[in-house]
C-alpha cells in the first residue's frame, strides 16, 4: 500500500528541516534531497510503531494554502 504525506522543508542554518504535516514527524539533512530521504525513513519507522496511524494518514489530507498580508 502507498501512503502520501505532505512535507514542508525549510532551511534552518546549515540544515534543511523536513516535517510531515499529517504526522508531525521531523527530520533533517544537509540538502533538500537528503532531508526528504531522511524524513521518508523517519515516517516509515513511525508508522511501523503506530499501525493505526496508517489508516488516518490514508484519509487525512491537510489543506495547504497561502495568505497575503498587506502592511500599510
């Protein structure tokens, strides 16, 4: 079975920090690709220990949007 999780990757200092929005699992790497790979591994380990989360992940999809702020 395939699961999809929304990942946010943000540069923090010298590291890229990746976070799964649905699971709040976080990892990091020196590159975006490494951060993504490390996050994927962390999510796999998390789901192995939390089998009930697999069902939730399959049906939960966060709304990702942006807002515009105008400062006078």
